[in-house]
C-alpha cells in the first residue's frame, strides 16, 4: 500500500526524513478494524516525529499521521457488537490505552501512563491507504462535513474541546484568550468557544490570520507581541480574561500570565516555540493562577465534540488539500507556519 512515512529521525533537515512509497498492508487482529483511508490532516506531532521528538519510542520506517476519515474495510476476530458495518464512513479516534491502570478504570483515561497516539509506540499512523485501530475507535462520520473537515476533528478539535470545556470549564459569557489562534488547534478553539457563547480574544502575529479569525467568531483580534496583554486588559477594564488557551509556549507565555484575571486558568496543550519560558512564579501565587495541562481527549469527549460540531453546524477551516503523492509539499507548508487552520492529504 502507498504511505507517507519517516525513514529516519532527527538531523539538521528533518523534512528530508519523509518518504512516500510502498509499505506492507496491515491485517486486523482480534478486536481491531482495518480502515481504508480517504483523508488525513497534518499535525505538529508529525513534524516532531520527523525531528526525532516522540512521546513513546518508535522504530523506523514509521508511517506518519494521527487522524483521519475513511471507510470500514475489514474487522479482525471478535468484532464488538454495535460497530459500524464494512463500507461505513467513519472517523478514527486515534488513541490507545492500557485498559488496566487506575486512570483507565477511573474517570479520565487520558491520565493513563502508557497511552499512545497513532504513529507512536508500536502503532503505525494513518497517512496510508489502510490503518489498523481498535474496533471501538471508529465512529460515524458527520454527513455535513467533507472528508478533510471531518478528519480535523480527531486531534485539533478534540484538543481544543478538552482545553475549553473540560480543563478551563468555560461557560457562556466566559472570556477566553486563544494564543496562536491561526493554527489548527487555535482556529478550532475560536470556532468552538464562539459557538458556545464565550467572548473570544484571538491572538496571532499575522494580520491575514487575524482577519480570518474575526470571521470565525472572535469578538476581539489581538496582534501578538509585547503590547498584547495591555490591549486585553484595556478591553476588560483591567480585569483580564477568565482563561487562556496556550499552545505556543515561550513566545506567548508572558502575555498569557499578564492577560488572565486573578484566579483564572491557563490551559496548556503545547509549546511550539519552546517549553521553558520564565515561570514568573510570583505572579502565579500572588494572582492565584491555575495552570492546567491538557492532552487530546477521551473517547466520550470525542463523541460529545462530534455532537456539538453537528449541532452548532461548525465547519473546520481547511487551508489546503494535497494528494498523498504531494505529502512533502504539505509538510513544507505546515513547517512554514503560513497556513490558516488545517492542511489535509487525500488518499487515492
């Protein structure tokens, strides 16, 4: 089968580690399903893998890709009852858990110490004609969305949903600052928060992206930089926002600390510009700030997200769609950070 995969990791030119070629067609085992892929969206996780920064040890060659839409091709033995029939259009939930630890048996399996995302550990990714996932991890594709739009839900939208409504616990009328709002998670957070009745402050260093974000429902678009926090405080009569959605890291951390109100929350799910900004602990304790980490989302949260997207008629932002044969161009666009929303690859 045709696939986009990492043939090596790390080095000075990580994009050169990307290869497009034939890989063995996988066979589903007990409790698994094979999905014939139709569309996948790129995530920064794919770039980090090419750079050799991985959450769980992997061996190369390794097929990339963390989400996707396709059709059910074949189940292995012990197909669970109620799963979509072969030929059904499905979304992939891209996580796998141990199923045995206290977290898996409790309220939040995302705290499982051995959870893996597609393309991590021993799991091949979705940028291929076929992918294998647990049979319970395929859900009906929303008919209102294109393949590329639906593919965006599984990583970017799920990450944003958990940050907004589980970790930050936002409600209608809450004020939220979304940092780096032009990317996949950022545009998702703007759309979700706006649909939920929040007052959205969206920050970006690109004027073109700020214009798009205003059209997505952000009431206030803020140029990123040293004056961003002052602007936000002026717009909130000196109080600040109730929560910050932070995926940028070092470049925006100072603004996040200064723009959030006393007792407010900063939900962190990434650090694309670096993970080690000055902590400014004095501000953290004097202002009694709550800094909460967030990673992806659980399967029940994924179901809730899909229902919310359908109910609110949200259409994920897709900047560009490439065929799998042009994966290198798609990855170069992702690496340049010039895109707005998501970049998708279609699978022939």
